[in-house]
């Protein structure tokens, strides 16, 4: 009986995550109004600025945190790298705990 519940819950979780998967970016590799396509460096900058831009985007509908006119994988890599540098500094806390426990 427990196995059946686990399978049902796992299936429900899988369906929820599948429903949240993004669709294709049909604007990738297409220039914006100024004829430009965002690349790695712009993605890195947008990743750094993403926490602030997210808050601003809640109040201003003309602000987005992700540029849809991008060159694909390199922009996404830059964005994730920038976001991880700004948001992903949890490893320092782990190092602090380990150093404290060993002393």
C-alpha cells in the first residue's frame, strides 16, 4: 500500500514539474529594435542584476529580468553564472560550520 502511495505522489510531482517546463524561445537569435542580440556578457550582467530587476518588475510591466532577444546558450550561461555569483553564496556558511566544528 505504501509503494502505491509513493508512486502516486511521485507521478503527481512529475506532472507538476512537466507542466512548469518552459516552452521554446522563438525570439532567440533575432535582433531587438536596435538590431542587437544579447550575448554572454549581457547575460552575466542580467544575472548580477536579477534580484533587483525582479523586484522592479513586480511594479513596472515594461521591465523584464531575462532578455528574450539573446544568442541562446551563451546568454543563458552568462545569466546563470551571474545569478549564482549573486544568489548562490551559501557555501561560505558550510565552510564556516566545518571550521568551527574542527577547532
